[in-house]
C-alpha cells in the first residue's frame, strides 16, 4: 500500500463554491497527488505551521482545508519565503506550480491531507 495526499484546484469560482459545500463534481476539479515523502518534506519545512498561523486555518496531517482566492496572496508570500529558505526542496517547487495555477484561475486550493491508501501493482 502507498499513502498519498491530494490537492484540488477548482476550475471556476462556481466550482469553488460547490466545493465549499461539498457538492462539487469530479470534472470541475483538478486533482494533484502528493506522495507521502513529498508531504513529509513539506511538513518538515514548517510551511504548514506558518500557513495555519497566518491564515487562521489548520493545515496539518489528517486535516482538510479550503484556501479561497482571497487568501492565495498570503499563501503565496508564505510559500515564497519558505522556498527561499529551502531552495532545493522539490516538493516546495511542485506546490509553487500548483499555487500559481490556482492563482491564475482565480479560484483556490483544497488541501486534502487525510491520507489515502492506494495499491500500486
């Protein structure tokens, strides 16, 4: 069994609103897989703690949080600061690309950090 985490990007504001009410459709969300080693790497940087403190949400292991477009600017600044402190962390670079995509769409991010167990054959 392999453990993964997921990040979703709603493709529209309507999709973001439906996601907030847990009634979104799969075809209106872009799903990004974060492997367990990537998640651990992000966790070790202190990124989740900084995001939690500054955005007044709980980003952590076994937690799910929706980050709205209005919060993405602060999210991006925090992420950029952590990248500057950890320039060789590829998981941070991946998260930066995810952030940029959500920012360009003007929607948000849904961090689903409850572990999902999948079987790889």
